C-alpha cells in the first residue's frame, strides 16, 4: 500500500507493527527517519522487545551510534550488526553443534576467525609452491592482487550462494569464448579448493567460510532460528540496495511473519557495491514483501552544486535528470565538470598539480579537502604526483587498498627493526633493509652514512 505525507512519516516512526519499505535518492532523510524510529522503539517500556539493526557494512552504523549516545540500553535489547557480524556471533554460540557436520577436522577445538590480511597470509602459504611453479604464468598481476582476487572468488560464491566448485565454470561462462585465459580459471578453482581444505583441517574461518557455515549449516536449524528471531524482533535494514543475495534470502524468510515490525530503506541511486556481490534489483524486490510503501523525494541535505553535478552527468550520459522537489531550478549551463586535458602523460600530471595549487591558493580550500582519484595507481604515477606536489609545498597522503601493508615504507622499516630485536625469528634482514630503516629512524642520518653504519654493525649471517 502506497503512503505519502507527514502522517505517513509519523506512522513509520511510531507504528507498533507492520512492515515498511521507504525509498528515495540520497539525502532525502531515510536514515534520519530510521533513527527516529529506533529511538522511539528503545524508549518504549517493553522489556521483552528485541531490535535488530542490519546494515551491509559497519561504516553505515555510525549515524545510529550517534543517535544512541544518550540512551541507557539494557544488555541484549539492540543488536547492531552486519551479515558477517551476525554470522560470527552465531558461529561462536553454536560451534560445538555444527563444526563436525560442516567438515572441520577438530570440532573439539574453538574456531579461529581470519581477517582479510590473515587470510591472504594463509592463502600465500598454501599456494606458494604452485605460484613458484607454472600456476598463473603469464598473468600480469602482482601476487598481492592475485591473492585478493582468489579470496574475492570465494567470497562471491558465499555471498551469491553457489558452491566453490562452480567458480571455474562460472568464470568461463562469463568470458563467453574459449581463450588462453581459461586455464587461469581452472587454476583459481584449484587454489580455492586447496585453501578451503586447509581451513577445514586447521579450524580457520575466512570470510567466505563464515558466511557458508552460517547460511548453509546454522540458519536451517530450528534452535538457531529461535535464538535469533524468538521473540520476533523489530527489524531495521538500511541501504537494502547494497545487500547481497544471501542477506536478501534471510530477509525474505523473515518478512512479514517472523518480525514484530520492519523498516527497509532503499537508496535508488545506490548499488555501488555491486562489484562486491550486492544485488540492487533483488533488494528492490523486497518491496513486495512489505505491507506499506513510502517514497521520499525532497532532498534535505544535498548541496546545490552536488545536485548540479549529478544532473550534468545524467544529461551527458543521455539520461533525463530527475528534478529535486523543494529546490529552485538549476542552471542547465552551469559548469559542473571541468576537463583537464594534456597531450602527454607528464602534462596531465602538471595540470592536476596546478589545479590543486589553484584550489588552495585562489579558492581557499585546505589540502585535506581535496582528493585525487585514479583507477590504477602504479608506483611511477605515485612518485611523479608526490614529487610535483612536494615542490609546491602541498602535503599528500596516498591510499591504495590493493597495496599490501608490508609494502609501505614505514611498515617495512618497523618490520626490519622488529627482526633485529628478535633474532630467534631466524629472519635476519638484509644490510640494505637495515640501512633504510636507520635512515628513517635516526633524525639527520643521511642514506650514505646509514649504509656505512649498517655494513659495520650488521652481519646478516649472524643476525
């Protein structure tokens, strides 16, 4: 049933029951509405009530944490979590009942959850001999990015809900034709199976195994469902468009009969995590599971220049911009995007550096308010940009998610010093690494004297 007006907003906030689907573009007040409802539910004097706040990733919990600061919540009243958080919580609780059935070699021992970095380390140990052999030969991909891609294959399988034995056939089907790359898919399949076997043998749970264990082995059990959903919780799900298929399967099983009430928020312009497995279309289909539908259109927070950028990009891509209610018409000819062109690569870098300086000196922006985005940031591009900005006195900080932590200079120097202080690790650093670490750690020590000092004091064979 479609709803509209202030009375509809008040009903969403104060309703004791019912399922609501609220949609609209970013900035129209969907999360603010959910925060008001959350505070209303928590202030009611119902000691047995349970609330479940579910978001696609933990960063989306920040606005709700702010709204809850002044509330004294009794333990167990509100569960704020993600799918992964719900999976880890349930696995810890029901590990003895499910470990053996799931194929773990040591069900009498506790599970060990792997972070992304730990999973990469374990995967590297498992497939190291294969990488030194003929696996992935000819694939122009550094090992850290290859490891992340292999783990992403496992994660995608778990989030979409297909077995890891189908990784290679699905990749080959996506390619569409026979090609030399097909052998890489078979090798990726083999690496995934070897890693999974190692995890089962050592009670290790990477992200994909956590999700599989939760969705395939735990959720079907009546005692798990009773623990999570009895009594039926009041449910709030933010950014439904960023949820993955297995999360949507869970929501379909809950709506509408297994919840006391539900509020689902959908951002029409979202779906940015599609490359991580999100299914915006599946999220929107959950609208049919809800009894009441509400569309918000009037932007409350989006600044006019950002709206102008959105509409200019929409027109440039051949679309029809959606007008924002409650705002004056925007000038269609107002420049929202400026193209900086250069014939050669160095000219492009010079133009970028000059634009950064102009924004700081002429328009008064701070360096921390300016972001330079690149789809791929090799070391050469990073060095060239940092050098140009350093010449103008502009500080810069570089973030590269695909770059392993140990590849950062500070991390390498700290690891070198740690190895020197722990000779029993039997991982003596090279003289060159010691020289770099000394030059970094000792103020005023130039590289030449650092190398000389390292040669005198450090003997790699002796540690």
